[in-house]
C-alpha cells in the first residue's frame, strides 16, 4: 500500500512558530531556517514519521514531537557552525 503525502518546505528564517525570542536570538540564521523547515515538514505529515502500525497521535502531542525534533535539529546545526554559542 502506498500513501500519498506532501512535504512543504518553508525557506524562511523568520520566527514563524514563536520560538522564545531569547533562544531565537542565540541561533544562527541557518539554525533558524532548519527549525522552521523541520517543524513545517513534520507537523502536517505525521504518517511518514511514525511506524506504520502506530496509532495516530493527538494533534497537540504531535505538535510537541515536531517542536522537539525541530529544536534538536536547530541545536545540531548550531553546534556545527557556532559551537561556542549555547543552545
């Protein structure tokens, strides 16, 4: 069985998802863009990130999973390009 899904990339470094400003300012422009792209690609595509037999997670809980994954990705990029800046 093949399921169709759509992944939209944001291509923006603006604080689209309201990360606390204190943290947003710590991240490089690349880390900000990574946060936006990871969050936007995950939030509407739960089915491609979960195990095929996983029951659907509530929207509220899924948004938290997406937020945490995006934050982790942004911090990983931050550590590569600006390791002296705390995440």
